[in-house]
């Protein structure tokens, strides 16, 4: 599944962190995060390692990336922290 600029922005919005915080967490400059969030560039055009670190960071904070099955439509959701298995994903944002 692709990791798009829209998913990057939605992920950051769902967890409520600043571009500066994401940059610090994944080891890049804030300017790099800003470029990754632009549709024209997006995370997938960034170095693959940087995009993977960003996605791993978001997933570690509860963001869930969902593939709609056709490769073109995807969504981002936020998982509720709980010990209950099978809890549905909430806060879904289409990308």
C-alpha cells in the first residue's frame, strides 16, 4: 500500500502532533516534513527509509493505514488504546 502525502497529513492531524515533533521523532528537518506533506512531493517521493520511519512512528501512536483493496483508495484511522480485542477503528479519514 502506498503512503501518500494526504495520509501523512491525516495521520499527524489525528494524533495532534506538530511538524516539528514528527521531524524530531523520525530524524529529519521540519522542512523535510513540510515537503513530505505536499501533494507534489509526498512521502513516497522522499527517501524510502524516511517514509518508513514516518509510517512506523504514526503506527506506534495508534494510526492505522487501511487499503480499500483497489490500490487507489485508502484511508487512515486512529485505534483506541485498549486491551479489548477486536475494537473497531475510529476516526477514519479518507485519503
